[in-house]
């Protein structure tokens, strides 16, 4: 056990420091309790929140100057937090002695009050040392509860690390600000030395969470981690009368309580008290919970603390949380380093420290100006009540290359993880370049495919429908949505090819599933076998270029559009799968294909969201270093507005910035004239 310094903060805001040396049974209090004079007032906390959550969205003009100015306050704020606790006297002496012994030290902030636990303790900095305490190799900063009223901590074995991710977006497109951390995390998991199973809970309901956890435990493949990727709110406790928030919110006291926003089975929000979630996790004996679930600002940090402490009280060994909204790519970098250290046998708190250090060493995040530094290492926090580690995990990668080297190489070659072997059955899902953005559309598509079975994905040429369909196929394949990782079947309706029509569809599915023996069946048998499989198994069919079937036929007339009887065959096939099957079919087209059925689910594909467009611009221009200064100009922002996130237009136009300025690329963007950009 590391030597610990316990900072106990009571409800009245007094802090008492205790020293707990390794091997000793109980801690020794040093000095008398003193009032905690927290140095960051409301405006300073709002500056911190703005810097972490809003700064890089528009780092122009005065905001471009404000961001670095706020970051420059970190050392001063950190020293002030340190002085508020270890300023002088016995507390400072205990800290000095602990550090002088040279071993690992854990600073644990304990309180039953979310108002105090939710403060940014990770800023703490010893003014006599060069780095903040949370980034020190020998120090861990964590949060916890008073020792009273805590039950037994449960543990779980297993040689693989299994993570069940709950991605909840009950407000649909209104929740687009919550990027799906699972997507960039999946790509980075190949860098981890052991096997990590990342399974997405579908549907993201509390009832389904309970059943999946129980089934996994009964099968001898328990989940060690549940990752909630969504948001939370404060709700009134039973019998509460409202009247505003209390000055302090207790994890188990009166007043509003933390709630997590799950979804209902048919869509919409299901607000579940943290106590109820804790009971489900306790029943399944899940030792670690990861939360990316908090509203922003000061209230959000209190919410995160209220939820995390309730989970600890019911038996979770640790809760890792994001105290502020975080870039998905940054959260994925953090989690990859975190998982890597768990496989190396480190304690969970040390794994969190490794993740923070990874964020500090690689601080560049996407912005309209390109990649810019952001000190978001303060965002991850850890709540612990026991020393959690997984001794049974087995590593599978030879430690010849460090994690940092692997992740850096993946960043330099971004398309590698999304590219399949051309000879593999999954080669049709290979990405053209690195797929960027589309979190809202992917989540909408995920829900629609699960509930409606048949979905028409439509939009003008150049908006990226085919790449979106490929990305969705990889997403379902890699996150446990299908019965088999080979369960994505791609079919493109190409004029002039024999596979044009239902017979071609049936043959491509059957040959892919059963091989050459399928061809020996007659036509009726082939169709019957395929429909039976789609009804009984969870597969995903992707039909690309569907407009050529009828609505936009081959302009050369080399292939005639399908006749009405042939279209009726396709329509009947889709109707039967939608009504009876476990499988889903994604249809991509330039038109809504209204002839299929007015009730079919349709999702329109337009331009990228502004944040996604910024990320895509960075990807397109990464090999053109001379464009960096031109991206600093206001005219570049106007050009990006004019392009409106249209992927093909961005791909054709932005590289021209290598040789000329944004005003000369498209002068009309400055004069205000707008005209359509064909795809």
C-alpha cells in the first residue's frame, strides 16, 4: 500500500489532514481541523470550465487570447489549492515527510459532501516542484468517502478485460455534443497489450443492463468495467419540495440526488437514480465504473461527485469520471493508457495517473485553426474505496514497443486501423482514408436499425453515405451487435453487373454465408434459406447505390431499371425482414426511395457538424504544413462556413490552400454570394 495523506473535509468546510503510512493499521491525525479557504471563486471556476469546454470551439480574436491566459493561471491556482491544505504547520510537515521518504504517495480527498468532492483538486501543485501533483510519477490524487457505512468491496476475475459501454442519447440529435468515446477508443485498443472486449449495450436501458451483466456473470465471462457514456441530472429526492439546490448535496443525504439518463426501450429519457444503478451493479459484482456522464460547470462537478459516491457506497471499488466535457479523442487516449496499465498489473489509481500523463504529453486537440494545445489532463478524476487491480489479466503483446510509440504511430498513419485486407471478406468495409465525425448520425442509425430493421440512408452525392454505411458496419461488427464478426454483408447495385436485382442480393448473401454449396439450390430454396437466416440471426445487410434500381437509373441505358414486378420482389423482401427478422438492412441512395414504403425509416445525410468539419479539415490538411498560417485568418472561417461541412467539396477545395489564401480560393465566400457545390 502506498503512503496516504487523507484530507477529510466536513460539511462545514473544515479540513483535517491524517497520515497513513504503509503497513500501519490506522491513520494518524496531524494537527487540528482548519477552515478550507478554497481559492477559486465562482468566476475562476467558470473560467476553468470555459477553457476546458468552449475555448477551442472558436479560438479567434479575444477568445484566442483568453485561452492561453486562463491556462497560464493553472500554476497559480494549483499553488493556492496546495497552500489551502498544506500551507504550514503539522499538515505541511506530514506532506514533506511523506515525499522525503521517496516512495509512492496517495493524496485522498474524503468528504460526504458533493460540493467539496466536486472541486478541481487535481490542479493542486507544490510550488517547490516543477509539475502539478496529479502529474507526478510518485503521487496519486484520488477522492473517496468517509469510512463509515461502507459495505464490502467486491472483486472479479478473468483473463480478458471486458468493458460494457452504455451509450445513452435519449434526446437524439439534441445530444450530439456528447461524442461517442467508443469509436476512437476502438481504434486505439490494438495498442493495449491484452485482449479488451468492448461491448455496447443495445438497447441502453436499465433493465437490459441488468440482464446482460447477469448473463455474462453466469457464463463465466463477467464485465470488470461498466462505462456510462451519456449525461446526468439532479432530480428531487422522494418527497422533496423543490425550492432550489441546497448549499451542499450529500451523496446519501436529503435534497436532490444524482440521476443518470438511460433510454426507454422505445426511445426517450429514463432518469434513473444513482442508487438504483448502484444496486444493479452491486448485484452483478462490477468493481469499476467509468462515467462520462456529467453536465458541465460547477453543478456538473457536484453531480459527478454525487453519482460516483453513491456507486462507491454500494460496493464499487472505484469510479473513474470526466469532471468536464472532454474531446472524444482525448478520452480515448486516456482510456487506452488506463487499460494498458491495468494489464501491466498497476493499481487502478496509478492507471488513472498514467492516463493523465498521456494527455499532458500529447495535448493537441482539434479546433477551427487546426490542432491546438489544451491542458485537459485535469479532466479525469478517480473515486476509490479500495486498491483495485486485476491480477488475472493476461498480456498478449511483446513489450518491445512502448504504448506511447504505438499510439504515436497510429496517429501518424490514421487510416491503418480502418483498412481491411483486400482479400478478406470484410474488405468491402475498408475506409477511404480515416472516417471522421458523424456521431449523431451513427447513433441515430444504430437506434433506427435496431428498432425499424430497414433504414434508407439518403442524401446528395458527395455527402459520404457510402463511407457512413461502411463505418456503421464496422461499428456493429466490433461492438457486439451481431451474432458473428463476419455478419456484415455488403451488396452494391452496380448497373451492368449480374447482381442487379433480388436474385443478385440473395446469391451474394447465400454464397457469403454458405459457400459454393448454396449455388446447388434452386431459386425458391435459395430465397427461403436466406430469409430464414435473416429472421433467426443478427446480421447486417448494406445495399449501396440503390438509386440505380429505379429512381436514378443508369444514364447510359446499358442497364435498364427494374420493372415493377422486380421492384415488388425487392419491396416484399424488405417488408418481411422488417416485420419478422433479427437482422437489419441499410439502404444508401441519393433519393428517399419513397416507392419502397412510406413507413420505412429514412435518415437524411447532409454536411458535417462544425466540430466534425474542423476535424476533417485537420485530416485533409495535415500533409500541407504551409496551410497552417492561412488557417489562422478569419477568411478561413468564412470559407469553412461556406463549405457547410460538405465532405467532397472540402476534399476538393481545401488542399488548394497549400498555394493560395482562403479569399482567393473562393472569393464569393467573402462577398456573401453563395452557390451550390455539386457532389
